C-alpha cells in the first residue's frame, strides 16, 4: 500500500463565492433577499432618494447592466466588503 502525504508547499483550495447576498430596499419588494453575481456588478453608490410618500431614505444602489440598478438596504461599505 502506498501512503500519500500532503505537500507543505501546496496551498489549500479556497471556496470561491460568486454571488453577494443583499436585501431589497425598493418599496414594492422591501426586505426580500437578492443574490447578485459579483462579476456582473459595474458600480455601487450610496444615495438619498425621495419616496412617493415624501420620505427621504438612504439606500445603496448596485448597477448591474443590462438588468438595471438595484436599491439595497445594506450600507455601501458592507456591499464593497462582499465584493472583495
């Protein structure tokens, strides 16, 4: 029987996460989970928007062409951390 030893100079494989998980902030779908493929995201920015009822809300926008821009509840820094 041949014994196989792990080589010390070979790095361990790491799990590649292809999606980020966010929470929808648009009034119609508020609170619903969104999974967006990382390599499709073009830009992320924070913005104050005025809702139809006059309420001003801070949301993070995630631009994913050609699908559009998602409004999410997570802070800008949290979204960027998931993309790293």
